[in-house]
C-alpha cells in the first residue's frame, strides 16, 4: 500500500497525492433522501427505452438530419452500462451499511 512516507513530494499536496475516499458521496443527505440502487437500475432500463425510441425516430427523419439523430441515439445507448454499474456500486454500499447496522444492534 502506498503511504505518504514513500512519496515525499506528496506531503506538499501536489497532483501525485493519492486520494482515498472514506465516505459515500451522498453522506450529507439523510438516509431517506439518498438515491438507492433501484433508482439507477430503473434509469438504466429507461435509457435503453429512450435509445430505442430515438433510433426509431431517426429512421423517420429526412436523410439530411438522419446522421445526427442516429449519433444521438448511439450516445444515449452508452448510458445504460454506466447507470447499471452505479446501481451495483450503491447496492454493495447498501449491503455493507445493512451489515454494519445489524452488527451494531447485536
């Protein structure tokens, strides 16, 4: 593991300083207001539907605008894996927090 002792220039706070995230991004929000993993799973499925709609709509547009519409549909088609992976990361965090709460109650 890298430590500050192995990188003397890291003490100065330059760009080579390793960053360690110790708390979740939405830790400042109350638990009831935080996005859940299921929200990102639904976003993933919704973006698949949006991509299909945009692709079908691109086929009905004139030849001069079709390339732009197809590129837009392909761009939206890149979103589902990102949302799904964000949902998976949140799901793992939710399981970890649930296990911690269970251990604390015992």
